[in-house]
C-alpha cells in the first residue's frame, strides 16, 4: 500500500490550542491481502473513519485506537 495524496482540512482554535477537522488519504493497494491499516494517531481524538465505496459513496468502518505508549 502507498499513499498517493494526503488532504488536511483543519480549523484552528488558538484560545483552546486545538486543531479540529479531517484528513483524507488517497491510497493505492498493491495487494488484496491487506485487511488492516495502521496510522500514527498520537495525541489525536479520532471520531470516525470512513472508506469510499465502489459507487463513490462513503461508509463508516470499524476502527481501534490503541492506548498511548
């Protein structure tokens, strides 16, 4: 798998020192054997993860955020 493009759409709240928004990754899968994608989410709050469907729609997928190491 390789990342072709990363798009960030962020809002800055200077008073609270918080960034909020979303990240969109365009991926190329080089094999059909992948079932898991591991991303570094340190110090991030992840509220949802979605994937693009074959019909160009979006659907929510399950995810797990590990404890901070």
